[in-house]
C-alpha cells in the first residue's frame, strides 16, 4: 500500500488513523479522533518507533510568522502569526509542514505479534496481554507493508538508488517550498530572479515540456535497468491524499512516483516465486497496474487530478468519480471572513471578463490573455496612473512574462513603477514591497497564485483588483483576494475588481461563481463580460 501525503502533519494523522484501524474495536469502543489514540494498553496495537515518529512528524510549537499583519510602517501589528491565518490555511499548513519525508510501516497480525518485553513493564504492574497486531515504524521499504511518503521524498529516493530505511535523509532538497515559514534563512525561499528572466512563454513552455518529456523517458529507462524503484513494484493500493495541495507544490513529483509503480523488478532480492501472483508473470512489464486500486482525493476538482486518473487509473474494474457540488464563493466573498475587518463594508462589484474565446489550446489562450493584459489593462493603467492596483497572476509563467514586460518599459513614457511578490521572494523583499504599495509609493503590485496559497499575505492599500486567471487551489483563495478591497471600501473609496478567465478554467470558475452560474457563462457565446454585485 502506498499513501502519498503533502506534509508531515498529514502523514502523522494518517499513521494515527491506521493505528486506530488496527485497534481492537470490542475493547476500545468508538473513537472519533484518531490522533487521540494513546500508546500502550491492551486495547491498542503495539506500535514500535512511535516516540521517534511523534518527534519527527508530530505537531510543533506555535511559531510566529514574521512579516504578517503589518501596520502602516510595514512592521508587526495586532493579529499577526499563524493564528491570524484563515482556517483553511491552518488546516493545510498547521503542524509540521515539511514536504520531504518517507516512512515504511510493517504490520504483524495479532496471532504472530509478540507482547511487550517484561523489561519495559514497570514494577508493580501486571504484564499486559497483547490483543492487537504489531505496527512497526521506520522499516526498510522492501520489508514494509505500507509506505507513507511525500512525492518529493520518493523522488529523491528514486534518484539516489531507492530502497533503504523509510526514515529521514540528510538530503534536504525542496520540490515546492519545503515548509511554509517566513524567515530570512529559509532555504526554500531562495531568490531566483536571475533564472526567472530566462523564462519565456509560450515558446519556452513548449521547449520546457519537450525537455521534461525527454528527461522523464531517460529517467524511466534508468529506473527500469537500475532497480531503484523495485520497492514500488508490488503496490496494490495507491492513495493520493490532498491532490489539490500536491498540485500547488510540484505535480511533476506525483507523476514521477505514479509512473514508477508496478514495474517488473530489475533485481531479484530473494523472491519466493511460488507466491507470485499471476498478473506479475504477464509478458507486459506493467500488466500489474491493471490490478492496482488507485484512489485520488482532493477537496476541489482539478484537471491534473483527473488527468492522473485517466493515465494511471487503469484498473480492470473501471473508475468511479465522486464530486461535491461547488459553492458560490462570489457570494461568500461579500461576507466577512474570520480574519477580515469587522463589519460588512458594502458590496464589491465583480466583473468576469472572458478572453481568448476562440482559442483552440491552452498555449493559444495564454498568449491571447497576455496580449490583452499588456495591450488593454496595463496600457490603460499607464495612461491613467491609477494607484492601488493589485495584479494577481495565477500562473508563475504568466507572472514572469508580465514582470519582464513591465521591467522593459519602466523607463519609457507611460511606464509603470511596480513591485512583485512571488513564492520565491525573500521575506525582507515581501515586507518592503507590501509596505511601499500600502504607502502609495508604487501604484502596482504583482502577486502570484502560489505565493497567496502558501503564505496568505495580507495585502493592504489595494483599491483595484485584477485577476489574470482565477485562483486554482484549495481553500477560500478567491474570497481572500476580494476581501483585500475591504479596507478601501470602508474608507469610502471607489473599488473595482476584474477577473480575466478563459474557457479552459471551468473548475476554477465553478468554485468562484457556483456551478449554475459558471455553466451559464461558459455556454454563452455572444457575451464575454459578466457583472456580479
């Protein structure tokens, strides 16, 4: 069984839930909170390595977020720290949010499990009688029944040769942001400005995709010959927890891990061939994947999750897709969130503008939207010198193109002075950019989708909000952005909000407007501007 989780805290809850499943129901009775299971006692499974596991994966003490809840001067204000973040952010990044981990677990049935040694029984206590199975943590992958890991952790393992103990490595590479903290020495926020200038789209996108496909083929060939992924050859159940969060980290790691499952082992490690299942003897080296159960769990519907099911969910039993009905976040944005200023400061008119209605591909849609933003939105902003404009860019590639376009014209007539906040910005840069935007020293602030998802910065001083693409991820991302206009609305200033979307953003549009409104917009061919107030 392979369980993919986005953070150590999610893995910690999974293992405690597994511990509850292995408990004796007759002795324990129903327990609603899996993390409330305590070690020891005759009712629970005997868990070995639990103390080390809780130390490495368990909740950490509250840490204050630097550069959050700033006042006028950009310093700390009331309500800063993790508790000032919205509830959906705390649900994802609460506890230990490191995304580089792997853990092997082995389960021994109760009839074969040994009771705790007498040396660990305190004087005066009776020797407990083992009534549940034995759960061992941090076992070698080739001796494990369950592997709980992050896609990044397994990718690093595959690159380093595979196998080994399901514990921590000294390698501390980060595939996404590697833990969400605002500190100057956080290696995950290393500034990549020099590399960003080399990114160009859509031609660079095509070259990058071609290079990625070539690298994936080379990695696959090396994997099949080296035996690095042999410990993933016998996976019968693969569960992807939090696919929406993993998509915001690095989806390529998920594709790499899922593509490494059920390959024929390259090295014989003492296999008992009399116990081999028939599908494993099929001439097709990956025939076993048709007998694998693949489960993808996500709080929101995302195209990448559906694509993963189409390419990797090849079970002979077919597929089942269950989805909830999206809510109306545009209506929820008019209400006060728990971290927003008190009171309802009136309604914000929300304009949804469809661009690239006749685009036949994502690349064409991105190119036409870029031309619309630079030729219409930013051109008008340069003429009017309108202050307090927050430009939210959902895609990092689009952000780089827009930033480079603005940088090349900043010295020209009609150029716009701006600041940028993205997921790789240093905390000092974020604080300086937010402060200058709040004071009105810069009329424009670029803000990326992943930066908003990982850090939920409170952007003050915004009077006009322009979304280049709709927020695509878990949580109330759309409502949070609209609420950035609350302060200006409370001061009696005129505010505006425009969202530029394409027909390829159906799921994100449903989360913002509700399923009914989104479908009506998408089927309407003669009208491209839709106003909600």
